[in-house]
C-alpha cells in the first residue's frame, strides 16, 4: 500500500535573510568609483560583481539604490572598478563607511579617459567601464559595464579577499595549498574557461 504523500510546506511570508549565505561565499574586494554631474568623485566598496561576457567585454556590479555612487555612474554613463590588494583593507573600510570626505583620505588619480577615480595605491587592477544597461532588483541596481580599458599594477601585493565578515589575503590562502595540488588546478581545461569564472 503506497504511503500517503504529505503536502509541501506553505512558503513563509517572511523574506529569507541571505546575508549569512553570501558571507559564506568569499570573494575579492573592489571599490566602484565615478564622477557626479558636478565633477565630484564618488565611490563605494563592492563585493557583488561578476564577469558577464568576453565579447564585448562586460562585467556587472550591484550598487545600492539611492547611493551617490550609483547616481554618479548613471549620470556620467561611466565608472571605474578598482580591485583592491591585500594592503588596501583601510581603503575598503573607508569606502564602506559613512565618512563624507572619503577621497580626502585616500590616494587617487584621474587619468585621461578614466571612467572614475583610480585608487592606484590600493588597487592591483582597475577597469574603466561605460554603462551598457541597468536592471533594478529590489534595493539594488545591477549596472552592466562594457570594459573600455584594463590597467594592471606591475608590482602590487596579492588580491584582498573577504568572507565570513573578515578579511583574508590571496598570498595566505595560496600558501596553504600543497604545490602539487596548486599545479593541478592552476590551468583549467579550455571548456571551463571564460566568463563563467567570474564572481557573483
């Protein structure tokens, strides 16, 4: 005799809190910067980014609705993505804070053709982007940027990492991987290469 099948539980009317989930997913750390219509620099720390396509080269960053940085990026149609190195923790904290004069407390430059301020002393790689499209989802807006130029630092420290609400470093993480294991995973098969390697 077949067993009675129980009905699925009714979905909860409360929203799930995904913050513990995403905290358990370590990622790199970046600061998105842009110039507002008055030419004032704006910026915010962002770990929600991913590669989208190789051609045209496109990435996506998710910025909080109402933030001055989002307003500046949409108003100018451009932004810069600064990937921080492991000595850039103070810059990450600064641009995640409510301090109004962030750019008065950080070293930055605005090269010709830049999408936004370059945090050269704290970054190991910077992408200048043009806003290609946007999608608003809840309290954030996904900003798709076509990458116009990539600048790689020649002798910067290793990337800064963040997960479980604490910082880590690429150099410390890679030091814990045995040499034989590191060699076996350093070169993915061709079928696995491409935009799918991007972070969230």
